[in-house]
């Protein structure tokens, strides 16, 4: 995957830019699709763009934090089916 780099406020060597990409891979476990680097003297401000990240809803059901019920056994499925579901009026 190609990472789009934008440098403002100064110039950086390619080796330093590659080090920032590697830092993002190590810290976040994936390569960003873009990095904005703002140079301010000896300091840099990094803004990473990882693109759209899917969001999974997590709920507390029968005392467990779950995203889906597919891993529940028959007993937990029955408990979830029989529970009182509250609504907001």
C-alpha cells in the first residue's frame, strides 16, 4: 500500500519520512494511507490517516460484552431470548 505524505513548514529527508511510516506500523499495527507532517524547527507534528475503520457495536447481554450472538451456546441464546428488553418512551 502506498502512503501519501504531505510535509509543510520545512523539508525532510526520505529516510526520516520512512522512519515515521515505520513508527506508525509498529505503534498502530497497520500502515496509514496518509501522513501529514508539520515541521516546526526541531519538532514535527504527525497526523495519521488510516481511512475508514468499520465500527462494531458492542452490547452488554446477560452479563457479557458481545458484538454478535453467534458464539453463544443454546443456553445463552435462550437466556437472551427470555430477557426483558427495556425501551425508552
